[in-house]
């Protein structure tokens, strides 16, 4: 722990001594006058300095423990916020019920508690709650504004400029053009114009600032009375009759199942119900891209395959040794430094017996390990082939990863919080908190399941296992009570496309909350996506008027910035 500290009070004490004492110290130096071993006086002061350093950082942490909100890092790399275990005490002091599953959301709940109470029920407050607790962008529509109402004679018409429209709509244009006035109590859409969002200047009266496609943009709604370009999205402001049904996806959502779907079929496959009601708050959220971003940082294997102990802005490669299978073997670690997984292109094969470790990497093509072990953390891999026949230690050890195909026909695999889209071939399996879309097989010859191992808290296809009843038995142990065969509903099943392997909120509860700790199964367990969505709904319930209900609506159009506003 001391190595992480930038302040070294022992060295400072030594440098404060008069130079005569430092010169008399029995310091060992090499031929280039570099220090090989510190002298006795330096060692003595270093021992005292280490104690002072610990006291210094303890006092500094006590200072930061008074501030629960996020404040970044100081110049020494220490977080300028309280320790996470103190957040419940701050929440109790402010009478706050913490609902966010992650630390950043809980800090926001405590830090904004008073501000949210002061603006309780207002639209900016509700949007701020959604974005702070859920950690994702939200666009809110009030249900009563989407309801068709009967026009009444004498109702005042608000100026068009208040809606971000041209002032000429108030008086200067002919009657046919005035039908575009956004303040008119219309019901039937005007087929002459398209209604959608568009980028505008920040000083536009109707400008709304949002974080869309990882950038902050100013946008406004164009042609409120026109035909919606994206029905069912945040850009759709058309009027509807009241829907008294319980909010949720309609029957058409059955298309979004383990059989697969793509973002292109998203709009046609979804049939939402119960959204348009005066007592509903529609919260539109972008689709989560998961491991795959639209414009990933990408490199080819050929640019790094000969590198050892190498680092640039994208990747850090380290080489060392590690004990595996009761012997010392080389250890190669590939760590991506990018926010999203780094895309590695090209087919790669490793022949040397070693431990190959990958973290935050997107392997676009086949990876083959002929001898040794492969470790994955937070990775997406198209196809894995491991040839080592070892059955006593895992040949593949994967955690929080998305894998399309696994072929370890003669060895052992260990999967935790993983989603496997297609084939799994392994003779011994240790599987926990995973989603497996195809049957597990021990080899390519037939459909026989693995002979040994354990499966728990996972989703798998119905199949007959040679289940062992005795823990000391050499057969496969399947904890059927903690597992399920319910079909998961994914945003996408196309490997490499944004949203691949990400669960819809309408998935079975046995999958959404089926992990051992009550979280979702699969590769995105650590991202807490489902739990964050639930936390937003729970938090909004405390800030909405009695009888009002918040509804989260997934919106693919929030993943792309709108076009520029036309004059």
C-alpha cells in the first residue's frame, strides 16, 4: 500500500539533514554513482518516515471522509471522497433511502438529497434523479402531454417562439402554414411535415441539452404536429388516446427472444402498451451497447505480437512468470487501457505453454491456445480453441465475458458471469452465474454432456445430464434448484453489434435476478444494468405525486445524435 503513495516523508526527512550527515552516511554506490543500498542513517529515517507517511495519509483520509459526493482525485491520486462504507451513515443522517446498486449512484443520492427535495416533482429534478441513480441518459415526457384533448374555443395560443419554432408562424404566414404552429391542440398528424428532434443553438428558447452518443448536444423538437419519424421514441410527440393497460411490452415482444434479433428489427418487434396516460412519466433511455461500441479503438495483432513489456495509449503488455499446474510457466498479460474493449483484429495462435491473460479486449477473430491456460476478464471473443487436455486445472478461466464459441474438447473450463452464444465443447465444466444459449457438449462427435464438473445459478438449454448425487462423485453436479431454462430476451445476438448479449428489462426474473448475489446472470452482471433500471423506478416513486408511475422505455434513437436543424 505504501508504494502507491507519492509522498515519502522518510526521504524528505533525510534531505532535510545537513549535507555533512548525508555525506558521512555509509551509502553504497556503483561505478556510475547510483545508490545500490541506503546507509544506516537513511534506513533509520526511512523507518520513521514510513510511520509518519501512514499517519499523514490517515489524517488526510479522515478529512476526505467528511465529503460523500464525487470529487475526483487529488494530486497524489487519493480519492477526495469518503470511503464507501460511510455512505449509509450519511444517508441515515439526511434521511435518504439508498437504492442505487453502485457506489457512484449512492454518492449522488446523498449529495443531491436536499436539492432534490427542494425541487421535488419538477421535470429537471426527475431527470436528474434518473441520470444520477441509473448512470445513463434519460429524456422524459409527461404522460398528460401525449394525450389527445378536445379543443375549446377561447383557449389562448402561446407564441411559437416558446416552442422553438419560427416567430412567423404567429402572424406572417398563410393559414395553411400556420397549421405547423406547435401550440395548436392537434390530434391528427400533418402528413406534409416530419416531426423529429434536430440540433440547434444553445440560445434557442426550446433548446434541450442532452448527452447523446457520448457527446453533449443541444436539440429541439421540430414540427410538433407532423408525422413522427421514429414512432415510440423520445422524438415522437404525437397525441394518443388514453391507454389504461398496465405498462409493459406487448405481444410482439415475443420476437425478441433467444432466437435472436437485431437493432434493425427493434422498432417493429416492440409493441409497448399502457404508456399513454395522464398519470404516467415516460423515461426514454438509450440502448446499452455492452462490449461493442459503434466506433471502437482497433489494432491488428501484427502490430503487437512481438512486443514484450510494452505500453501505449491503448494497450499494456507485461511478461513474467507464474505458477500453473504445479510448475512455473511464462505469463503474458494483455490489458486494454481504453474505456470500451479494445478491438484486436486477426487470427492468433499461441504455441508456447504459458498463461495468457486478457482484460478489456475484444477479440474479433479466432484465438487458439495450443498449450497452457487462457484467462479472460471483461472480454468479448468470437471463437476460442484450447488444445491442452488438462482436466485437473482450468484450461479456460473466463469471468464477465461474452463468448460466441468455446472449443475445449479435451480439457476443463471455468466460467463465471459469462454469456456464451453458441457452441460449448468441454469435458469438464465449472459454470456459475452464466447464460448458455446452446447445449453443452463434451466433444464434436455426439451430443453427450460433459462428464464432470458443476453447474450452478445459470441458464442453459434443457438437456439430460449424468447428474451425480454425491459431492464426492466423479460425475457432473447440476444444482437444478438454482438454474433455469427460461428464454432470455436480448437486445441483439449478432456478435460485434452494439447491444449483443444485453438483456431486455422484460426478461424472465429467473435470469434478471438469478445470480447467486441476486443480480443478473451473464456477461454484464458487474455492470448492474437491470438493477440500475429497477433503482431508478424505486427512487422516482418517492418524488412523484401519489398515483403517478414512472416507465422506462428503451429508445434506439437515443444512441445517435439528431441532424442539424433546418432553417
